[in-house]
C-alpha cells in the first residue's frame, strides 16, 4: 500500500461553524501527525476539534478539544498521532473568524 506524507487539510472557517477539515478517502486510512491552529486575530480565541467515525453526525463523544483557548497572534500545535479509517471525518470549529487550521499526516491507499 502506498503511503503519502502530505498536508491533509487547511481551512479558516467562519466563526461558530463546525466544518470538515479532512475526510479519509474510500479504501484508505490515515495517521494524523499534527494539527496546527493559528489565531491570526487581535483577540484571544477558542477552537474545537472532533473526529466523526464514518462521517457520523456531530455528538459529544467525538471531541478531542472543546473550546480550547488560543491567545491572540499565537499558534497551538498538537502532535497527536491518531489513526483514521475510511470515511472518518476530522471537523473543526473556531470561536472567531481569525483562526486557521492545518492538518498534517500520512495517507495510506
């Protein structure tokens, strides 16, 4: 099975909107090495990160981070090492519109 080291996803969603950052393609799996959250704004902000198995509807048990604070003009890095299967979705939400998310890992097809 070929492995591809890559940027899995990037987004800067609207404030308060739960958005898909990455969905594992069919017949693939993935190891997430890190997620980087950057607050580009001039006020402190917050973020959420959730993993939906098979793209399931949003529910409380999916959250890895919930209203985690990130200071203004600062970056939060999580070296996380989680594995995702086919159709799993990593979702993010920001408390302000000045937050960017970058996801890095290895995709196995």
